[in-house]
C-alpha cells in the first residue's frame, strides 16, 4: 500500500509552523506526527501539501493509495481500521475525514471517493491549534516513550545521577550521556536520545524528551511536558515547551508553554511571559482569521517559527506569535504578533533583506553539518514574496 499524509484545513490553524512544513512534520512528543505514522505503518509516507513545499516533501501516487489526515495522532487500533478500508472507502470521526483509499486518478485530483463510508470506533485526536503542540505534549511523550522503548533495554544510567521515582522510566539510547543530574520520573518518563547529553547540575522532571544529538547545558531547570528536538541546545529554565529541532535556547532565561521551530536561536537572558497579570485566558494571533483568538488557556508563551532569532535580553509578552525568519531585538516588550522577515524590535521593524537571510541560514546550517540548498531557498523566497503574511 502507498500511504500519503495530507494537509486539511487544520494547516491554516497551525501557521506559522506550517509555513515551512506539512502538518505531519510537526513534533509533538518524542516524534513528529509523520514519524508516528511511519512507526505504525512500517514504511515511508508521502505528502499532499502546499505546492511550494512539494519539492522538499514529495508526493508519490500509485494505482492503489491510502490517504491519511496528517493532523491525526495514530494508534494501533486506528491504523488497523485504516488498513481494513476497501477500495474507494472512507473513514470518518465526528464528521472529519481520517483516511480514504482510492486509485491513481482520484488521488491526483485529491477527491473523496463516493464509495462506502464508516465512522471510527476509536477516540481520535487531531492537532488543530497552535497551543495544542505544548498542551498535548506531556501525553504524547508518554505515548511515544511506550512505543519507542517497548521490548528494548536502556543503556545503563551512571550512578552519579540522583533519581526520584521509578528508574525504569528513564531510557538512554546508544551514546547518551548524563552525569551528576537530578532526574524525577514521578510525573512521567525521561527519554534521552542517541548521542544526546545532559550536563551536570541539571534538574529534569518527566515526562521529558531529549532527542538525538541534543544537549542540556549545565544547571538547567526543565519541567514536565518538555521536548527538546534533535540537534538542539537548551539551558536556563524551560516549562512545558517544544523545540522542533536544530535550534538553540542555550542560556539563562525563562521559556514556558512555548513552541520553537527549527533553526531558531534564543539570545542569552531572553524571557517569555506565559501568564497574564490578570490571570485571564491568553489570546494568540490567528493567521487564518487575521485577528487574536482566545486559546482558552491560562498559560501560553511564545510561538517562534523557523529561522527566527532573538537578541540578548529580549522580552516577550504573554501569547506572542513570531513568523518565519524574523530577527528580534531591542529594549522593552515585543509586540504580540511579529510578521515573517521582520528585523527590529519595539522601536520599529523593517523587512529583513532576503539575501542576508540566506547568508545567515547558510552559516547556521553549516554549524549542524547541513547544506542550505536551493530547495530551502525557494521555500523562503516564496514566503518572502507572499504579502498576505509578511505584513499584518
């Protein structure tokens, strides 16, 4: 079977992170949604997404295809329901499409077949709002931990560490390091990925995930529900936040109930407010509605999209959304919504020069032994020229 993960209307609710990726490539828990699906399906998946992203996230269509909603969290039971679909059958949940199986022509047209439709018997979870990336993260880390570590043996944990709770809920992949740290599993598991390191003096509460080749700096304080994605550095104080990967928040400063995309850098002593003084629900900028919307959450911090950076001592208000490739600095609190390719701060913004943005990205990619290629340039160029989202 050929499996294709498609973006539905939830994509617009997940901007600015879906400016640079399909919904399925958002990380919630230890893995991205795509990695979860591929874990269950035991094979590679393809994408139906925005045309300007299709070169990086390709589509392959065969004579028999199953198209799956990329915003859905998989489970074994749900996967079994999807595999049981016959030709031109569709699976729904609460009026929303989960998956459908069809041939080449209908797949190319991305049309729902008119054959038999059934409703899933499972309690299906969708990723449909920005803040769900961190609110669902504690649950997702637990679920992924069970999947990834089931039937496997952890590398030994050094006796220099101080463990509170069940030591069996700590899993170290090959090459993982942790010395003289404080690890607390009373609230959930702690996962340390391949060649990742937790430096001495760090205090960590599960559920927590440190993905491959990432580093927790000395004396970090990391609370439950946090994921540090691959090839990232994290330090200071972090609470219930998700870093997708290839990003740095390496110094002191508070990050709470927040999400950082890829290739971001947080300057030293950058601080994020995640609670209003009035204790009201936090509102976030919605790209799809072009206004601030009520999250229904009392705690909500910073949504920082790919390639964006902050200078030292930057201060972010509660519920701030920053677009792609913004460079933010300056005295005082930043605005609650900062468009993509903004350069500046409270004293004013100008548009980031695209060629300069390429130079920065090339330097950053090189630090991770990656190549900032023409495909990456084409994506950023498209976004740079899309006036709908660059300007408020």
